[in-house]
C-alpha cells in the first residue's frame, strides 16, 4: 500500500484480556516506531525497530507490553492483561531510515472496559 | 531524556491572520524538528520539518524557524484558512532510536 496500515482500527476488550495490534509499514522503510496517544494528549514513544538490529524498548510502560517485527516488515504490539489505563490510540509510524521523516498510520483505538 | 514544551495550548485567529506556535526543547543533541497537523480522529500528518543545520524553512504559507542557541523553534502559518483548523504538534528527534518527543499540542481554530 501507499501508506502505513494499521489493524484493527478499533478494539474494545475487557480488562485482563490480551490484545494484539498490527502495523504494516510503508514498503522499503527500515525504521518502525510505535507511539501511544491518550485522549487529548501528545504522542508518547513506546518502541523502535531498525532493520535487523535489536529493538529500542525504552518507552514501553511496563512488562505487559511487547512488540516484534517479523521479516523486517510487519510489526505487532501485544498488551497482556490489559488495564483501563491502557485505553488510548496506538499509532505506528515508519521512516526510510532513522532520523528521517516519520509517516503515521491511522492508529488503533483501544478501549478497555 | 528530551523534553519538549509547546505553547499556546489553544489559539484562535481570524481567517487571513497569521498564527504562531512555539516550542522549546531540552536536549542539545536533538537535530531534527518536525511539525504535524492532526485533524480530529485522523492520523498526524507531517506538514514541515527542519534540521539543526538550517535556521528557517518555508513551504507556501507555512514556515518554521529554529534557534539552536536558545533551543526553541516556531511554526508560522500566514493567511490562515478555516481548513487550517486542527491540532498542531511539534516534535524533536533524539535518543539512540531517534524517536520523536512530542509537545502537548496546540488546538488552532481559524474563525471565518
């Protein structure tokens, strides 16, 4: 596709359940970022992938959050034992290389009941 | 780590007037400063960016200025139009991942 694609667009789940969010970056982009945007707030960095290098997980808020990127393309963000404070829009961005313009997907709106 | 402060949080201007949004950053190693426009329920869209080796950049009605010494950068929108109404975020790229640290956003409203 032409842009960053994320799925699902919306996810409603019960507290304590696990969720998996998917990001398909722009073809050829080696860098992939996950951010979180809470209601009315700015974006908060979560995790970064660059090529085959080990990911930078410095932004993950707890060990319930994990992410992987298979084959240097699609990435999945997993949240285990979800809590109400996990409710937010999860945005994925990709760039040709690190420190290059980042292009965002539409995000996944996650609601924890 | 990096800290980016943005102000004002809300800004209302008359159509045709100019709008200015200001940001400051804390990490002198930051070297890339993009601005994003986000309409309600939509993805953030990159509208302009600047690197630390440049003091000013302009694209039609939009311009960005950077003062590295003072660690602040600003977005200028001239001849504002109602479709400019949105939330604008500044950001600074820093850290080993060159991740973006975002300001808290400015809700710009252009009154017809």
